[in-house]
């Protein structure tokens, strides 16, 4: 074989090898896009699946969180109504405390009789030149409903009860002040008594505050001997007001039990003025106590 023939054969062999390498490169190059496409599809599919799973998981978590946080609730108040304040005491009891008063009493003003009410009586026993015996009595009722933001009705009544007692104990000008617990009258009761000197005479003041469930009952009772008449006994007045308080508390309970007197329908919640005393009927001379003055 000649040199030229060998060279041509070598060149041909090289061309064949280059052609084979080129073919392999082209096949490899063609395979890359297919692999990239396959990888991209696989990646998209996984990402979509992961996103879907994350969304589903988040949704379920939100739903679980929402269902695990129920709205706050409080126990319903025990008493839903109040009796008429002027009907809380019997004629016999009124005859003992305010013998010369009108038995019907003076109804206090209230824009929500379902939560508060009051009634007052004035008695003047005129003995001519010997002077006169003066008596004044006020009964106020205040009921608290349970509220999700403020708390249970009996707790709200407890707070108001404490405030009423403190007010009675801090009357300006009071002398010989005494406080004592009273048993057998609602869930708790306190009597605050003191002397108060006024231009009309020497007054003996008795303020008895009682709480029964979610209702606070406050009785203000005072007496004086006018124009030379002797001053009444503080012990006698205290005994009378204790009897009246038990009767008033019993009237509240009766108004909220089956077969009791018809009570007023309950309102959804106490108004903003519920923390104030219900009575506004007392005159300055008839109500020397601070708590009674609030009612005037």
C-alpha cells in the first residue's frame, strides 16, 4: 500500500472517529434539554405539592385555633327582677318605723325599674308645745346583671355593697359612729349608726346595707326630737331598721321565686348609672347621712 493510500485511509479513519464523536456529542446535547425539562417538571410538581400541603396545613391550624378559643362567658345572675320598693315593707312595719307617714310612700325616680328602685316615707308626730318626733325612712334596691367584660352579677353587687358601707362610715360631721355586722339578713349585711347635729335638732342615723345574691338593699333611717322633744333612742331605731331590712331582703327573694310576687322583667345589663344610689327623694333635713344625701 502506498504512502498516499495510507494517508487517505488514516484521514478517512480520523473522519469516521470525528463523526462518531460528533454523533455522541449531539446525542448528549439532545439529552440535556430532555433532562432539564424532566427535572423542571419534577421540581414544579414537588413545589406545587409542597405549597398545597403547606396551605392545607395552615388552614387546618387556623380552624383549630379558632375553635379552641370560645367566646368568654360568665355565670348568669341569680335574681332577674326587683319588687316595687314601696311594697317591700308591710303596713305593720311601716307603722313602727314611720307611724305618721303615708303608707303608700314616695316613689323614687328611675329610668330602669328592672335594675333599681327606691321609696321613702316621712313621719312627723306633732305634740304641740312639747315638740315633735320626726322619722324618715328610705329603701333603695339595686340589681346587677352578669356581664362578660365586668364580671358576675353577685361580684358586682359585692363591690357596690362595700362602697355603700364605706360611704356610710365616712359621713362628714358624724359623731359616735359604730359599725356592726347583721346576721340573718341576706348573704351579708352591715349596720352603720352615728349621731349628727343639725340646726333642726340632734339626729340619730341608721344605715343598713345588705346584699342578697346580685341585689343590694340599702335602708336609711333616722329620727330626731324637734322643738324640745327628747332625742329618740339609737338602740330602738337600730332594732327597728334591722327588722325592716330582713323584710325588704325577703321581698327581693320572693320576687324571684316561683309563686312569688310578680317582678319586673330583667334588663340585659345594668346601665352606667347603676353604681349610683337609686333614691333621689330625700330632702336635706330628712337625710343627714352622706349616702342619703346622694339620693336627694
